[in-house]
């Protein structure tokens, strides 16, 4: 497969995890702002596209090999401070890895009636096995799963639009203060950048030509925007108190038809899996240099994720994602305004 699409699929696979596909992220950052949430999603997608472009641009110019070196170029402060920032970012990645594991378990409990601990354990074991194959295994998994996930989401989107009263969309949306929709768009982009940039650094060897960077950025951000709209429209169909649902998008699809319920179940679980392995692989690359320590940390990560998953998926998303967003603002601003000459 073309290297461009390999990179795109890993990017999409990283972003459409448990929070996105379940509807929790779209509800929290966009849907609660009504129609203006759609504008927020557009703003967010554009920012994410710029982040992707600028990151690969910097990596190509300075021949960066790891996240620590990336921070030295981006923040340009003393090494001790960069080291602290690197630790904080790695903590964010690890916590989101735990959130994905919790989301997998939450789906098992909400839709299948199986204890969430069982679902979390299944994903933790599979993820560990993928980690043992290095980044090539992560890319291959995304290469296979992400095109299927995108196709299924688009099909569900088309079915949703078929009998959806677009002119009455506002009536389906929670009334809320929509004045801060642009802030939520920025926060959503910034917290995603915290997770996405370390993953992008692991993909640098797949980019052979500079012109590929632009294409990857445009295609990735366009797909993200399209999929966000689909989730947004699904949330507009919720007919109960949406705040009480851990996975509102799953709830809607489950009431459309049994067949679609199973399809969306695959989307949820596949999305969680692709995000989990992408984040986990970037964390391991940032924190390990020797094969022995790689295996040890991977083992500890997976075991710990099972225990933390008992906190609850929606609780983790609602508490931590907005915090990540505010802390990621500094990184985005530095990335946008970093001055450098065009790579030769």
C-alpha cells in the first residue's frame, strides 16, 4: 500500500478511539454547543491538519528521531525543562492508553452485559502481543482495520441522513451556551496534538518525499471532519438523557437495527484497538531504548491498565480530556509560530 495511506490510516486510527467513536468526545466538545458545534468541528479539523503538516515539516528539516529532540526544537529552553515536559506528555499518552482500555471494557458491559474487567483484560493481552511486533505491527493493524472502520462509519452516516430531518436539527440538540464553541474546538485540537505528535514521530520513515506531507495533512483532516459530522448527527437522535450514557452513539445505532448494532460494535472495538496500539507504541518508543526494558514496561502498562479501567470510561473522559486540552495549548501555539526556513 502507498506510504501516504499507511501514515493516514495510523493518524485516523489514533484519533478515532473510544472517546470519538462512542460519541463522548463529540458530545463533550461540540454537540453541547448546538449547531455552532459544527463550526467548531471544522475549526478543530483545520487546526489538526496544520499540526500534522507542521510536525512532519519540522521532523524533515531537523531530522528528528524522537520526541525529546522535537521538544528541544519546539520549546527551545534548557534540557532540564524539556525533560520535564517530555515526562508530562508521556504521562498524558499513558493515561489515554488507560482510557482506551477502559472504553473497551465499558462496551462489553453496556452492550454485551459482560463484566468490564473481562473486556479490558482481552484488549490488554492483544495489545501486548502487538507491542512485541514493534511499529511495523502497529502500522499493519491500522492499515487493515482503519479503511474498514471509515467505510462502516460512512455507511451508517448515509443511513442516518436518509430519514433525518435536517431542517429541525436544532430541536434535537441540547440547549446550551454556544458562545464558547470556538474554545472547545481549540481545546479538542490541542489535547489531540499531545497524543498525535509522538505518534507522528514514529511514522517519519514512511514519508519519502516532502510533497507527501501536504497530502497527508489535507486528507487526514478532511476524513476527521467527515467522521465527526457523522457522530454529531448520530447524537442528535438520542431520545434519553444523554449525560447518563457512557457510549451515546452506540445507544442510537443499537436502536436503529440489530445488524447496524453489530457493525457499530466492530467500529467501536476496532477504533479503540487502533488508538490503543498507536498510543502505546509511541509511549514505549519515548521511554525505552533497550529490548529488555521495552518488554518490561509493556507488561507493566498492560497489567496496570486493567486495574485502572475500573474507574469508568466516561468518568475518565469527562475529567481528563478538557485538562489535556488546556495543557496542550502551549504546544500548539509554539508549533504554529515556530519560525524556520523551508527544508532544502
